[in-house]
C-alpha cells in the first residue's frame, strides 16, 4: 500500500499517559518495516481554509489561537501544544492526499492509507472533542465532492463518529455508516438516526453490544452496510479506519481480531470493486500499540495478496436484532 505520513504529526504531544500519543504512529511504522511493498508519501499540508469546508471559521481561529498561546487542556480528553496546529493541518492534508490518490486511479497494492494524527471523526463543526480537532475524513470528502457526485464513508472505529455523522446528516450526496460499541463515548449513533431532510436514509448506524467480535461485525457488514452502499452507488468509498474495536485494545470491550480486520478489509475492497469505485483509508483510533500496528499491517497484507481467514460460523446473540432494524430503516425503506 501507499501510506501518507508526515513527521509533523509526531509533534502533537499529548503527554506520557495519554492514549492518543505519537507512539501510535511509531508503532505502525515499526511493524510496517517488516512488510513488503510499503511506500510512504509526505503529502502536502492542508491550507487552513480547507478546514472551513466543515468547521466554522471562528472555531478554526480558536484552535489556531489556542495552540499559539501554548495549548493545554481543551477538554478533559483533548490536549494541544503549540505544534498541534501544524499537526492538525498535516493530518487533514494526509486525508486529502489519500482521497485524491484514490480518485486518480490508485488501487490494489497502491491503495492509499493516511497515517495522520490527531484523528478527526469526533470533531464537530464548532467544537473539538474525543482527541479530535479537525475532521480529517469529512474535510477530505468535501474536497472529493468537487470531483465526484457521491461519496460513502465506512467508519469502523469502536466509537461513533459523531462529527462525521453530523457533517453530512442532511446531505443526499454522502452516505455515512458507523459500526460502533453501543453505549460508549460519545453516546450518539442510535440505530434510528438515519439522516434528515434530503439526507434521510443516507446515514446507517449500527450500535453493537459490548463483546461483539468478528462474526457480529461481518453480519452487520453483509446484512446492512453492503446492500445500503450498493443502493447508494458511490463514486468513492472512504474508510475511517479505527482499530479500537480490537480484542486487545485497552479502551473498549469489543472482540474484533487482527484477522477480523483483515476480513473486513477484504469485504470493503470487494464492495468497492463491485460498485466500481476507488477506495481509500484514513486512520482514526486504536490505542493498544501492538494491536493497532498488527491491524494496519494486516490491511497492507490483504492488499499485498493475503486471503484472510473467515471466522467459524456460530449462533449469534439476539442483540443482532439491531442489524435487522438498521436494514429495515435504511436498506428496505
């Protein structure tokens, strides 16, 4: 794969005990050093006006001033230092690079994956939260919509991407789907939140019960996400790729395995091929350094030819009725 990466993203220093640390990118790069066919691209930093495609100008000013004044605690979870401003613009630029590279025809072993931080999917139009300042995937999607008519975003981070959800909630040209742990931060993403106005039916939320793993995620993808996106018929698919649903991640209760992320990758790759559109990945969460690095390596390995192993068939719990509810609300509406 092609990985977008900039050293500026390491300078966003959240402190020794914060889970969203520069060590996340260092761990990924160490693991990828053992992989075949890895290419790094130092994509351009985004101009600040690109952030205003999603975020209020006054909020963008506030982030710039907060960093220039030395940073600190924006909220209980979200921390900045002076270098955070350049890191945020670098992270946005990397996401833009991933999407533009996919639209330019990169596929297969050249599929682009943006390794930026801070992550973005919690960032609201006028507020930072959940480790996020600017919504990388949403901003890059707005750039993509200058070239295509319809974009689908698949968010498999364990937390609901409230910022991305809200950015496109009333839009008919962006399909957003999130598969997340029910009841986890930020507490949004109910199954009946399916969009509003012209965007009704272009949001698909799948809050799965704590403890869900590979079988549940694949049922959600096969029964709800795939048919919904097929009907939407996008010209680009963006994966908001968080890995905190991993069974070894310290801040969630989900049980997705490294192999499971490989199977999900194969599923979304096949979906993109079947609808005839390009595919790109943008890094979100994942806070167990080994499990994060192993999962990114697995995605690269799948695009390098590995066929991931399907989980053994098993009888699934009744909580998966949420998948059927989501299917009824969005796929069959």
